[in-house]
């Protein structure tokens, strides 16, 4: 890992915090254990009940992305 990446992730010095600690301490507001849901969904898939399994999952919403960001991703 590069020195620049190390600084970004861990912070630089006592006052500046890195991305990972800020993410873990400030951006995450809750954690939900979805193990029971995953097991139930898997059981339906295993039994061939794909529509039932699909209805258990949350609806996905598209994330708005600028044209510039999309162009970068498609390079």
C-alpha cells in the first residue's frame, strides 16, 4: 500500500482522522443483522420459489450519478 493511501485511511497525526475511523464512527448510524432474512430467502430459492424470495428483498433504488462520474466508470 502506498504511503499516500496509508495516510488517507489512517489519518496523519493526532488531530486528523483517516477515512476509515470517520466512516466507522460517524457515517454508520445502525447495523442490522439480516441473517434470518437471508436464510428465509435462501430456503425459498432452494425450493424453487423465486418470486417469494424476491418479494422478501428490499426494493433497490438507483443512485443518482453525474454524467462525468459515469464516463469515468466506463473508461
